[in-house]
């Protein structure tokens, strides 16, 4: 079941990537134990991205694909090519800093990959090649080699199992390295090789393996084994002597096992020379051998052709809305830069043609020739170089660091730690952190996502009669009691005799469940638990485990498989059923069948599956009464399944067996459909035995999480493969669908006309504004998507809650794509726990994987993973809110501070008659972005909190303020630019005006020159942008305050060093003792503090007024009039992560001191405000107002 779902998910991903599906013309021929005549890939694994020789060109090529990096590269080339007004180092050093930091990060990561590759490639292995046994390194394995793997060793390549020391012609592996699953998986020997036990037998094997070309699907493998001569069977094993430590019952089972082994060897001649191969015969690279001494496999895929390598090539290219906004802002910033250049060029031309310039030339320079084209070009490029710092070159590297470090807080959050599984939340893709704060649609699976996926058998129907599990015995439910409460039934049935024997109908029904499955008995536990109530089964799904445990409680115990026989104990009698064929579950068939031969030599087919697929195959039995019971079970939220059987005549079975095996031996692309068609022939004319009903409890906290998400403006849709009644019951019980909501059904439609008419009627009813819920099934959905997608979209978007049932994995993906690509382009998220959810997880903007019980495919493919659904509300409402708020302000702040830094250069050019010369020295230009303003904004981006976590959870409506990427709209950007414009005017004109009144600024009585003005403006700009960040922050932490103070100290220290060292010969600029003289001047300090005060005071006033107004309207805040206070005693919010969870074995982290910004309102000391808040106040939280800190 899981394998098929996973196959569909990978097949969909492969179709998106352009991978081809193997056809009959793409067959790989692999000789067993001999070198393949065709040159296939070697087994050398290369996961590293670079080599020593190509690292520099490839890495540089990747980095300069970014707009800002490429722009600064062009600017550096220009400044080195012309008579530049600034030193080339001013452009080269920032570019080198960004490139070197990024290259060092990527180079170190690639070095770790090289080390991992070296460890894998040099591992020693034993192989048999062309009849010679030899020891090789793993990288020298070739396709066709027979590779030996011992217990607890990793499989070095993809290979077909051809020999096993296990007596039952199989081996056991774990695939934790591949898909994270730690449970044992069984790999079988092909039928033609089931007698091979040791290497000596392999020497005489001559044959070929024909298989499909390599592809990334971990759980799909089509092939065929062709032998030239049959393999001689070894002597039959003798029956083991009785063991004194075992009971008589175990001795009888041991004897039965020995007899079954002898029977299997006697039947060996029946095996053909050709055997079909599937994923059950393939050992994957990276799997680890368990509970088997040694195995041999024939290498079919090596190196880059292995499935694990092919999977590493599938990358999900998801781009966040923030990235698109940043690119848009960069283009806008470039437009502003070109506008400044154009204004300077036009101004220069006008000034040079003015009368004032002509008079000056006549008086001092004489006749001046017109400028040549090269001089004009040089002037334009000079302006471009002077203004190029308007583009924030360090923006990308800062964002990368902020996202990577910020993702650690997601993993470290002990509020998202699950003690039951000992698992913390995981961030697989830090590039999408901020997208968590923008989700508008959440698509969720039901089983294992909203529910525990811990199945418990509750009821069944046998021959139309409902039964219930009462203390380990089946008890008939009287008429009308099928839907009564469990407590009442316990009282009514409590006096029943628990030791009553099973009827023939019950026994036949339970026997079908004990035989029709793909589970294995844990042999280490089996005999110790024969007399107990629990049995250790290794199952592919919780449903099968629940049914097998229920059968064991009722007296029909599956004891495992031995030598091709199913061993079952039926009310104390041990029976063996020969396994003839298994017709596996697929998402298309939605059923599973097994063909067995019973001890009386009769052949039976047992079938179980969804009623929609099994019921059409039934010709006998109590169909009407059984379906009534199923409906009652589903209304209780139970998962139901039909069980049927048929006795097959021997002649018919021979024909069916030949058709099935012929279909499985085909290598054509339609192999699955051929097998399904062959299986359908034997599944016709079934007799209905009954139905099962298992319970899957809701996870704790699901109801609260769905309620909070609804209040946050996130529409949650349930997409499930379960039947309509079960999904609807879970929807009501979880609070997804409110109790007063009326469900509107679009189900059981078979024509486009009918489904379109129903959708139009529902659309009119939804327009009334009443509380409804939309329920669709897979068939109706398929018709709607094909014939009326726009109408379907309108109806689904207008519905408060949507439930889609009986969906295939592809249909889940189609629904996500439909909403994702709709007119308004909402941000979508999908969450699931199984392989059938992978396609929708990868399709959505954000993929959320649950660490479920049906494997970890969803966890591996998701962008974020967590252990419980209830953690979704914290991931979105808290972390998502913070991530988006931090990053949006970080981006705006980068553009703002560069405006403050660059526009004074433009004003300076205006004052110098449009002369293209730099006001700042080269050191000033280099250090502004790299040193003086880089660390505070990074710390801000990591620790800022505009609201404490408890408020974000207590008032989910706060989440709506960011939906639609509101903080990255042009209005917010213009607001920040306006602040930058004002601050640039202040930091330039205040010193200019001050010096115009008193040019004597130094203590020695000297007048200030251009370097003094430059230093004044530069120091004021650095201090102003850092103070701006300080008052913008609403969450002062000790690291943040230290970063601000550190920037001030660095400004002082570096300028002092710059001032006392003569760098005139090195950089052709003289700052010798300038800063030292300025520090001793009182006028310098007066001008600096005056500039800061004039620039920042309007911000303080505006923020204070905004907070006062918000305090009047927002009950979650209490405004404080003490503008200078810092709250340190009452810590109103815990940090995201202050210590590691002790249960996960981590040590405590140092708790950072937190201060509340004096300009931000303090929260209410009494958190009980939620008990008195009225609806109007709660709705006021959704007002579309600017967040404090995102404006001036």
C-alpha cells in the first residue's frame, strides 16, 4: 500500500522533472555473475557539487546570477576602467566579502560531501565476478557482479537478491538511510532461485536479469529473471528435535515448519526457469541487512543509476513571495539609481550651459572646449559609481544567514517537542521560513494527520449481522444498537460468555482476515507470546495490525509464514495454507487479494478492500444488510472495509496463474494495468463475508488547532481517501466543520451535466451567507476538474469548509494546484504523514510533513516536519508570524540605510556644481555596509518579536495582518524610503548649516574642510541608522543591545585607527589626525547629537502616537506613558528557545536578557483579559493597520 502511494508521488515528481518511464524498448540486460557487455555507470558515488578544479568558476557563476552581485561586478569593472572618483577597492572589497563568505560556506558544505563520498566509495566488499571471488572497494563494483553482504552491513548498490542464508528464501533489511523507516522489511528470493543458499551454488547459475532503466522511484522495480538451467535443490532439511525449553505447542509448530520445508523442496521442480521481479526482490543501496547471516545480490544499478542517487537529483524549486518582492525592490532601487544618475547628468549639462558657469570660465579658465563623447561617458559612469551603494550588496548574504540561523529556533522550540515520539520539529528548507506567516489555505490529510493512525478494532459485520469486541470475544449487537454508545453496550453485553466458540461464519470471516495481508510475524517474539494476548507483527499499515491482533484475540492467530505457507492457529488447531499468489494493493484497485490452498487441497481467493471496489465484484452474500452496517459504522467515524472470498476450480486457477505471471514478467510500461486485468479475472463472482470497522482516534489538540487556524484566516481543507461518512464524522468531531453547519454534497455523480448542475445550485446557496460545508468525492471531483474547473473553484473558495473524500494522490495534488494557480494566487500549505501525501506536499507553496507511522516519506519530502498536527498552529501563528515580520523589516531596513548613506552624496554633488567626486573616503565607503551596520540588523532579524508567543496564540486573528504579503507592498517600501529621505537630509544639511555659521570647528582654530564635513555626515549617518533600528525594535534583548553598542564602538575605534595611520600613499586619501581632532571639538559632538535628535525625534513622536491609538483600540496592549523606562523585572514573554529539551539529551543554553523597547506598549499584566474581551474588540485585531516598526 505504502509503496504504491509512494510510487505515485515519485512518478508525479518525475513527470514534473521530465524523467521518462521505461518502456519495452528501454530494457537493461544484466548477466548474473558476469561483466555486462554494455558499459553502465560505475559504482562511484559523487554527491559533491564541485571539484578542486571547477569550484572557483562554477561557484562564481552561481553567485553572479544574482542581480545585486552581478550589478556590483559590473560596477567594479567600470570603476577599474575609468578615471573613477573613488578607489576601486570601495567596490571590490564589499563584493569580495560577499563572494568569499558565500563561497566559504558552500565550499565547506561540499567538503563534507566529499568526505562522505570517500567513506562510501572506499568501503571493502566481497564480489564474485566471472566465477572469481575477490575483495574490492565499493566504487569498483560493476553491473552484473555478485556482491556479498553480511549481517549489519549496508548494501553497496542496487541489486537483485539471488542467494540468502535465511531458511525461508528471504532476508530482512532496514531502510532508515533511505526513507527514515526503522521497521524491518522483507526482501524475497525470486522463485527460480529460492533454493540457492550459499556462494557455491551461485557458481553454477547461468542466466540474465532483464529490468527497466534506472529511475528515482524507491518502491517500483520491474524485471524478469531468465535461467539457462534450473538450480539444483539442496537436500531437504531434517526435522529439528524437540527442545526441552519449549512447550508441546511449540514443538508441534517446529515439526510443522520442518514438514513445510520438506514439502517446498519436493515442489521445487514446479518452478519455471523464468521469474518475474518486483521491488520485493530488490536490495536498495543504503539499506542495512538485519536478522540474516549473509546474502548475495546481482548488481543491476550502480553509482549514479542507483535509486538513492536518482532521488538526490530531484529538487523542489520553490520560491517564496519574499524572494519575488526582493527582486522587485531591487529593480525599483536600480530605477532610483538611474534616476539620480540622470538628474546629475542633466543638472551638470544645465549648469555648464548657464551664464554663471560661462562667467566663471571667462574669468578664470578662458575658452573651454566642448566635452567629448568619452568624457561624457566617463562622467555618466562616475555618477553611476558614486550612487551604486544604493543597491544593498550584502542583502543576500545577510538574508541567507538570517534564514539559516533562524531555522534553528524552529528546531529548538521545546513547545513543539513530542514526548511520545521523542521528536522535535525539523526545518528541511530554511529558504521558506517567512512563507509560514502568509498561509491562507491549509490542505490536510485525515488518517495519521488529524487522527492518531493507531487503529483499534471496534466492530464488524458477518453475514449482515453486526458484532462488537467485548473483552476479547465477538458479541452480536441487537437490532438498533449499532450506533449506541460504548458504555451502554458494555453494560448490556457485560454478562456475555467470553469463552464461547466461534461459529463457522465467524471462523471463515476471521480466517480471511488472518490470510489476506502482507504482514510478517516477528520471529524473535512469536513463541514467547503464543499464550498471551499480544503478538508482534511487522505490518505495512496500522489497519492490518489492528485486524491481525483482533483475529488473535478471537482465536484465529496468524503465526507467520514458513517456506511459502501461511501458518494459522484456529481455536487451538494449527493449519498451514500454501501461498499461491498475492494480488497486491494499489491505489487504483483499492483492494488486496491472496490465493491460497487449504489443508484439504481446495484453492481459495480472499479479498478485502474499499466497498467501492469490492462490492461490484460480489455476486453472493448479504450485501444490503452489510452496507447498512457499514453506513452506521461510518457515522461513528470508523474506518470500514469489505471482506469477500471465492473457491476457485483447479483448472481456472491454472489459467489465472499463468495470466498473472505472464503479466508480471512483462517489461512494458503498462505492466501494472496488465497485472490488474489478470487479477480482475480471478476476483469476479465473490461471496461477501462481511465488513470490518476500526477506530482511529483524533490526535490531542486537533480541535483547538483547527479553531485557531480558522480564526487566523487560514482555510483548512480535508483531503482524504476515506469514504464520505467517515470523513464527515471526523470533520464534525474535530471542529473542522461546525456543528450547526449544513453539509452540501457533490457526490456519486457519473456525468458532467449532473455535477455541473449540482455545483450551480450549491453556488447559489452559498451566496446566501449561511453556514455550509462542501463535501466532494473523487469521482465527482474528477468530472468537475475536467468539465467545470472554474465553477468548481468558485464553489470551493466560497465554502467555509471543504471535505474531499475518496481521493487518489494525484487528485490531492490537482486540488492544491487549482487553488495555488487561482486568480488571487494565495499562499498554500499541505500537511500529511504518508507516501500518498507526497505529491500535494511538493505541490503546495509550503510542505508540512508529519512524523507518522506509515513511513517517513512525507517527512523527507516536506519543507518542515513535526510530530503532531497541533504543532501547526505554533509553526504558523508564532514562528511564521515572527519570520515574516523580521525578514520584511530587515529587507526594508537595508534599502533605508543605503538611502541615508547615498543621498548625502547626491546633495554634495549639488553643492559642488555637479562635480562627480566622492564625499566619503574609501574606508568609509567600504566599512558602512560590511562593519558598521551589518551585525545589528542580523541580530534584529533573529530575535525580534513584535508580539509575544502567548499573545499570537491567544489572539489568532493577529495572523491576518500579514496575509497577502502586506508588509512587502509598495506603500511600506515608500514609507521606509521617506524615512531614509528625511534622515539623509538631516545628516547632511545640519552639519552644512552648522558649518556655514561657524567654519571654525577644530580646537586649534582651524576651519573645517571637506574631510571634516565628510566625517561629520558619515558619523551621523551611521549613528542615525542604528538608532532607527533601535527604536524600531519592539523586543530588546541583550545581544541586540550589545550589537548596537558594538557598532558605535567600532565606529569610534576604526576611525581613530584610520586617523592616526597615514594611508595617503596606499589609498590616495588623507585623513591623518582628522578624526582625532574632531573628537576633541565640542562643536563636533553638538552637531552629531543635534543631527541624531532632529532625525529620530519625528520617528519617536509618530511611533508614540501610533502606539497610543492602538492601545485605545487593541485590548492586548497597555500603553505606558513613561517613554524612558525599560522593563526588566516582569518578563512578559519567553524567548523562542532558551534551553534545549532535556529529554532529547541537549544541554541548556544561556538565557538572554530581554528588555522591552521604551517606545513600545507593554502587555497587560493580567492575562485574564481573554475572559472579558468582547467580540468587537477581538474583531478589531483584524484591522489592516501598519505594524509598528514597518513605518516611520
